[in-house]
């Protein structure tokens, strides 16, 4: 019985082509968001289950909402009671999972559940004929995906792996590591521009919208950068930092110094850790000022003043005593302007809703404080009904309140967005990956992200079934421009690296574990 006699939805031609590769190889499938990666997974699950009816299919996804989404997709596509499908979550006691495992045929789980159960030896993966790993770019280092994949490679007697992602990584080493960890033997990649995919997707309009960084804010920025440069110079004088001091470099330095101090106390390094922390705080303040809102910058500085008053950190006490810090705060709190991105965003939204009152829009921003300010601004526009969509973590923001949405609340908000109760979803990174958010007319990045993975996932929320638009707001002569070009070049490198790896597999044919180790 072939998959087409079981599945309800007719697969597209590129899905059929990719499936043919996946039948005979442990395969990495790279497809844009919204092009039916799950459909390929269902086709392969059917084929493997029919071929080995006494074995199991395990489907993994990194979050509970996403694995629940896969569970519902499989149930929708397969005939009722065609297979015993079970959902594992952390809420299911491990003893109960052990019992369910014995009789279940399709198991849907987060990787943490399976990894923990394997560590406790509640069951083995030797009777699993297919392991499906969604968002498989996470299969790196000590993440639970990797632990499960290694056990599967060691135990399975009838192995098949399917890795699914929209963006496996921005460099060859990362993508190679993902392939190596999953035991991949073949790569299938399509982009929006692939000839067999293009007919199924709609036109995506892209617009880069630049705004000037106001002179008033530049003056504040110079004061903050003066403090930052002094801290960086101190780190260089202490002979712990060499070369350009990026945020990433400072974070690595801080981590290294802390590890070295655990082994041996050193007064110079102890002082350097404090200076490094101060530099990172100023760097964050500069990022808020350049790329977010003036109110979020003020809120952050207020928080530092409060920490100093409560004597939580000597480093923070040193920072707030700097005359430049106090002057920057005074200039910010007496300023009559806001960040120009807010005004430009209001113009874009007003224009969009005048053109199409039934529009649905997602606006991505990195920080909750920014989202709250955007919501406050957009609520003033007629017919605009924004909602703030964030993760579960409880965090304090400038108004002294806490925010955080439990998974049930997230689902409820998405449903209200689908039904039109809200028409703008203001989201942090929580909405980038996996969640079943309806297609929108427009995606707006309040700031560029320096990650190719995150850029691809955000952009994939539009232009699937109908024409869509992607807009990125960029403040001129700030780190916005650096982040925008970084993501662009990383995406180009990603596609080049995937093509190179794909060609390597095609040249060498199917790889055993040993030959794969030599290749990588």
C-alpha cells in the first residue's frame, strides 16, 4: 500500500521528489516555512510504517505547542485509527510514558522527554524505524536532540532519519555538525526561487526602510560610547582583551575570565570581570538607543540607578557615578522626541489599513519593552487592534509590571488573531519558529536580526497563499545596518555551504558512519 492510498492531501511535485530521496537515505530537508515540510514527514512515516508495521515512528519538535501541532497535522491527514498515535509531554509521568511506549506506533514528543527517558533506560530506540527531527538546526552540542540522535544511531536496527528545517545554519561547520550528528546521507534543499517551488508561493515584496538617527539621540549616544570606549581600553590595559571589542567578544571574554577565576584567584582578572560587565551594560544601552525606543533606553538606565542605590553591584555603582552617564540620562529624560522608527512604523500601519482594512500583520521586535511601546503607539490608529505576543518567562519592564504568556494563553491569542479579534501580532522571537500562526499580509522587522536562521523564519510568515510584504526598519549609521548586512551575507553563505555539502554527498554516494567521519 503506497502513501498515496493513505494520505488525504495530494502532495506537490517537489514533495514527491524529495520523498523519493528520503525513502532511501537519512536526509536533511531544507524548505522555506510554509511549503509543507510536515507533509513530506507524513508521507515518509506512512511508507516506513507500512514497510515495518511492528516498529515505531518517533516525531520530535523542540516545544510543546509545536509537537502538539504536528500531532494534530498527522491526525488530520491520516485515516482515523490508522495507527496508535500518542503525544508525550513533560506533564505525562515518566512511568506512564514507559507504558504508552510499549503499544504506541507513532510517538510525538519534545526531545527532552525522550532524552530523559533514555537516560533512565525506560525504553530503547532499537524498534524505531523512523526518527523525524523538526527544526533540526538545533541538533548541536549538548541539546537533547543530539542525545536522542546519538542513541538512535547506536541502537536502531532499521534506521531512517529525516531532519527538517527552513535554515540549518549560516556556515559550513555548523551545517556539517548538524548532518554529522543526525547521520545524514543526503540533502534536499529548495528555496522560494526553486523552479518546482515557485508556482506554489506568492510574490514577496521586500522593502528596506531607513530612518535618520536624530541629532539629539546622537548626542546621548556619544556620551554612552565614551564610557564604553573607556571600559574597553581598561580591559586592554589589563592585558585581557586584544583587538576589536564586539558584544560577542566581550561575552566570550567574560565567560573565559570566570572559568579561569574558578581555577585560580587573580585580582587583575577579578577587576576585569567587573569592567567587562560594565562594558556589556553600556553596549546594551547603546543598542536600545540606536535600534529600539528612547523610552526603553530611559527605562534601562533607571534600572541601573536602582541597582546602584540597592548596592547590588559595585560595577553598576561605578557606572552611574560617571558624569557622562548622568548627563546622558538627563538629556534623554528631557528630550521631546522619540525614536523615529516609531513614527515611521505608524505611517506604514496606517497606510496598510487604509489600503486593506482586513489586513493581518506581524511586527517582530527583540525586546518586550519595545513591543509595549509599539502597542501603545499603534492603538491610537483607527481600526488597529494590536496584541503583544511573548514567551512564558516573567520579566520586569519599565512600568514595573511583569509580562509572560503561558502556552494556553499563547494559543488563545493566536486563535483571536486568526479570528480577527486582533489584527496586529507584536512578537518577540517566540513567533519565529514553528507555531501555527496564520499567514499574514505583511511582516515587519522593527530591527534587523544578525542571524540568517531567524531572518528566514520571520520572513516565512508571509507570501505563501497570497501576495505578501516584508519590511525591515533600519536606523542609518547604527548597528542596525551592521546587523542587516550580517544576516544577508550569512544567508548567502548558508546556501553556498548547503550546496557544497549536497554535492559532497552526491559524489560519494551513500555514506556509512565510518566514511562519514572521514568526510567531516
